[in-house]
């Protein structure tokens, strides 16, 4: 079931840029846990170093690789270690570790569709949220600990979506529950099951609209984002339920990579995403 969420904060890129993340880190009193797939924002790195310097426990779980940037990841690890940040590296059992999240003081969770880069944050359409929902925070911490220790993660929430554990099932249910409208940001909808479900919803009278691309489906309208690069995976269902995360509806991102997203019920947040759409 989608989590009712009244206090979630929405970040819209490129409008909000790096500010909300730096503010979150600078406000940390006890701990910051952060996943890093790619980072070239010195503001975020410096904020994490400042936090460690004032006694905050900072832990960075850094991807074992990314396309073309492994050397930079290892250099980042070294700089973090020198600054007193606790560093762990993801296992290599998945094709890619692509989830983006941060937990502050074990109370506030940031789930991002964008990486910590100038390209994603200043030149691309993307979204992120910050929430104090206890269920989300608990699941995020459980996932962070499991991946730091390279142990199995067992999902405990239908609204906290983790690939390849429960995201396929939960995103399928998200689509199936649509009654009137689905607004979809996705660079490439290509998974056969997801395309089939979208066709079914469209035949049932649901207004399905896609910014991005949908493969093997000429009956559902899709458009490219002309003004800027598209780098978000986000959906609004029936004007009240939102998905924001890093999972495209592609087989690889559902079944072979670590991706993270959340589903929450919030009319205000849904309206903000829909207005941008």
C-alpha cells in the first residue's frame, strides 16, 4: 500500500540544484549515511567532510564501479578516508549499483532520481524527496546496513522499492491500480511486462502519457523532453500517488541492478510533479 505522507519535501532539478542536500548534511547532528554512484559536486563532498570534522558519524557506501568513472570513485574513497569518513564499497554481484539515497540522523531519508553531478542536478529534469516517514527510514537503514556488509536485503515495505528484490512486483501493482491517469517520466520503457500493463490500462480508459520513450507500443503517446536532458524515473497516478526513484521500466533496472524508489500518497506532492510534467 502507498504510504500516506504529508511532510515529504520535493526537490525539482535543475531548479533546486545542490542546496537541499548541503542543507541536510550541514544540519546533521549525529549521523549521515549516503550512497554514492557518481559524484562531482564539491559542495556535497565538502559538506560531508565538514560533518565528519564536527563529530558527526559519516558513512559513505560507494559503488564498486560506474561507466567510465571508477578511478574517480577510488580517489573519492581516499579523500573521504583522510577526512574521517567511514567508507564501504558495494559488492560486484549486481550489474550496477545505481540507487541514490541519504539518511540524516536516522530520522530523515532523501531518495533521489539524480546522481550527485553537475549534469544531473543543473542540466537535467529530475526529482528527489526528503521524508521522515518511519517505515521508509527504517527500510533505508536496513538496506544500507545490508549492502555495507554485503548481506542479503529482505524487503519489509511494499512502498519502499528495491531492485531486484521487490521493485518489479510493486511497480506492476502501481500501474494496475491506475483508474484515470498515469503521467510517466521514463527515459526508456522497454520491459515487456510493463509495456503490456500500460497497454491494458490504456485500453481500460486510463489516460497514459509518457515523457521519454516507450518501446514496442505505438498506441500510447510519448514525447521527448526538448528543453533539457531527461534523467528521472517518476510517475503520478490518478493525481494523488507518486513514484520517485532510480528504476526505469527496463528489465536490467528491475532485475539486475540495485535501484531504489518510493511510492507515497500525497496530493500536494503529486500536483507539484504533475504541474512540472
